[in-house]
C-alpha cells in the first residue's frame, strides 16, 4: 500500500469510505460540526456552524432524522425571514412543493454535492429573483404539528445568475460591486486582510477589478507582504505565507512595474529556494520518530516539493503547497527573477508523480487510486502552475488541460476541499479556466453554492464542510475574497487569469 493510502486510511479520508464514517455532515454525538462557533464578526451571534440560505437571513442544520427537511437554528435581524420564520421551525418545502430528495452532503465520490433540500432551496431562491420571478419565495414551514406557508420578500435586486456566469452576468457584476467595498473595509491598518487565504485573493480580486481606486489597497497589502517576509524565517507554517506573498507581489509588479518590488521578489525567491526539499540533509532529525510512515525511503521520495515548513519535517512536502510553489516560481520568472531550472523541474516532477491517469492530483507525490478523485484544490494548484510554466515543453499544457478536465468532470466536490476549502475553490476554478468547457461545468454544478453562500449584507459565508476547519473569526472575509476572485476570472486582468504579461 502506498504511503498516501496508509495515511488516508489512518485519517479516514480514503475514497470509498462510506459516508456515515467520513461525511461532510457528520451527525457526531458530540454535536460537531454544528456546535462550532464564530468568535467574532457578524456570525458570532449564531449558536453554531450552520448552512446559510442565501439572502433570506436563515441558518439551518441538517439532521439525520429529518432527511427531507432543514431545521432553522437562527434568523438574522433585518432580513426577509425575520418575524416570519423562527429558530426551531422546520422547512419542509418551497413553492408549494415538499422537498423531493434526501440530503446528500457527504465526503466521497458517491456522496459529494448538495442533492436534496439544500439544492432545491437554492434553485427556488434563484428562480424567484430571476427576470420572470416575483421576488417572493414561498417556504413551507412546520412548527410543532402545524405546517404553513411563509412568504419571504427577497426582492430582485440581484436577479439570477446568467447561463454564462460569471461572464456576461449582471448578478455577478452586482455581487462584485458589493464585495469590493466590503473587502476594503476588512483590510487591517498594516495592510493585511488577516491570513494567507485573504492575503492572496483579496488583493488579487481588487487588482483584477481594474479600478484605479482599488490600487492603493493592493499596494498596502503588497507592502505588508514585503515587510513581514525575509530571506530566512524560522517561524511556523511559513510556506503558506511566502507563497501568498510571491503570487501577490508578482502580479502587482507585472501590473505596475514598481521598482521597489523587484528586490522583494528576489528575497522571496531565495526563501522559497531554501524551503524547497531537494536533499536528504534537509530532513528534520525528529521526522523519523514522529512520522515513520512518511520518512523518505530514497533520495527521490518527496524530492522537489514543499511542506508547511522548510525541508522535510512531519509528513513532508504536499501537493497543495508544491503547486503554489511551482506557480510562484513561474510568476517570479515572468518578473525577471532568475529561477533555477532544475529546482522548477523538480517541483513539476513532484506534482506529476502525484497525478493519476485521470489528471487528479493526490496529497503527496504518489497516487492512492488511479481512478479516484476527491477535493480538487491540489489539482487546481497544479493545473495553474503547469498552465503558466515558462518551459516550452508541450507536456505542461497537456497536464494543465488534464487537470482542468478532471475538475470539470467531477465538479461536485468544489466547496469541500481538504485543509482550506475556500483556497481550494479558488485554485480549482482558476485551473478549470484553462478549458472553457470544464470551467462551465464547474460553475453550473455549483450555482447552488454561490446562491446560498451570499448573505443579506452582500458578503459571503463559509458553509459547513467535511474538514470542519477554519470556521471562526474569518467566517466571511476569506470566502468573500475567494468569491470576488472567482467572479473576476473572466476579466483576464491578471496573469493567472489569462492576461498576457508581455
């Protein structure tokens, strides 16, 4: 059994494990994931981590004994649902029809997606906001033993997503017009947006807007990245921060040609060169004791990859970071930084060892199941890195298209990526963009998510996911950053979205 398969089995992540054992909605006896709370922000008042039902103001829980219903846990003040629906009510249908299907919100190839009341509610919400809709959503509500109809005046100010969304879509444009000021308001005094996810995709979304009034905020974030990075860094989990810095500063430099950025890019390259695992001398002395199953078996094992920290520690380099590292090198080279070809090739070789025949990228540099697939964030990062590879070999474009196509063939795991679901969403959408048909499939299959993650104030919410990770103070900033970035992809105002850097 491969090293990846051993770890996947140990963690309960292996493809094919029944949904009851490894599901997005776990129904744990201890109340997880629903009992998790946001520690700050507008969601701190909500008594748990529940599904957001779009601009209605409702938060609902999926419960095992109500497979065709949504249990209301919170209603936001000032929203269409207030005074019409209360916490404890049970939603059993929309538009005069009972929900037709049971919940399908699990982790695994057979149960990914939102089939059931979640998807049916999203479809009805979109329909009533469309041009031919009434702007009113009729919801069947059971309270005690009585079922009644509640009409929610959601309005038509947003409309419905166009068939080509986010391209040529008035709703997407309206969402962006709301998200730009929201993101600007979330920027901290020092220029950061809070963490590597927001510090990557908030400035990229603002830069992609093409609006001069956003350029100052992007520069503040770029200077923040420059200030907090150095050639050597002994802090924890540094590669996430440094790759975010390399990507943002590269795009900023390519857009502005500001002279002060070039030395910062050289600094970032030297740090990433140092942290890339290329030699057994970089193995942390404790790795053999703490993670014996992951310890390299030969000099090529994990060669060329990046882990959370420099060299090889813990379970070593992983594809999500190696994809971002290869992308960073590609962008840095476009900026005029001399990138060691052997190191860059080693990163691509790491990703290729992790790629199955179907184009899906696994966790480390080996393949767990040749026909398997799951969360697509790693595949997305590898796809973007290959698409922008400065090497002229056609293999890189061929790999990028294979990554894009597998994302399009299996779009249902889009919002359920390991580690950081929203970061995975950004990279999956970006990689799918290399193949228009795959991008269309991805967006169409997840129209429900974009419809329901939007909150009444125009921000976007972090829906529950299988990792049960990251819900807290950043319940909205990260997601809003990523949504703004994804909806900006058709603008082609960034190198990563297709702008010609020359």
